[in-house]
C-alpha cells in the first residue's frame, strides 16, 4: 500500500510540474500593458499574433506591480506596447535584449497635442502633471 501511495504521489507531482512548465513556456508575439492596446493589437493581428495583456482584468494600472512570470514573458516577446513612462514606470527597469519596446504616448504625441485642460472636470484621484496619458480616449489620437 505504501508503494502504491508513493507511486500515485509521484505521478501527480510529475503531472503538476509538467503542466506548470507548459504554461510558462508559452511565447507571445505582442505584449501590452492596458486593455485598449491589447484589444487593438488582437483585432489587427487576428490569428497571426499571440497577444497578451500583463494587466489583469479589473486591476488598476496605477497600482499594478509586474510579476516575475510577466517579466519572463516580456523578455521572450517580439514587441512590448506600453502606455507611458508615467503609467508603467516599471518598464524602464526591465533589461530586454531582443524585445522591441514602444512607448505609445511618445508615438501619439508626435501627431496629436495632448494636454489636460486646467478646468478639466476629470477627477481620477491621480495627477498627470499637464499631460494626459489617457490618449486612447482622444478622438484624434488614432486618426493622424
């Protein structure tokens, strides 16, 4: 009976560990830091690209702390699309060799002037110091 229990525990352990290595070995083509960028990349890439969003659904981007598994996924990805240095400060601390990193706010600012109005009634409990990183809500940001 003891040998049978040892055999069962060994089989379950191997199965569990094999499942963990499968989930970690998944490689992504594009990784994003917010759902709007994820949705755009997923829609444009359709089935041609494997897209992953590091921010869990319902989580606040202002409080998010990157996980070690996300760092590994990003370092193995082809492209990282992140919102901005203010919204994703952890990106500047990553050491990435082959991953292409694009700060989307810099790309949008080249075409559209995005500034917060002084009398703006937008109150989201955080300060962006005159620059609006919520560019995906700007009606001209993606048209230019």
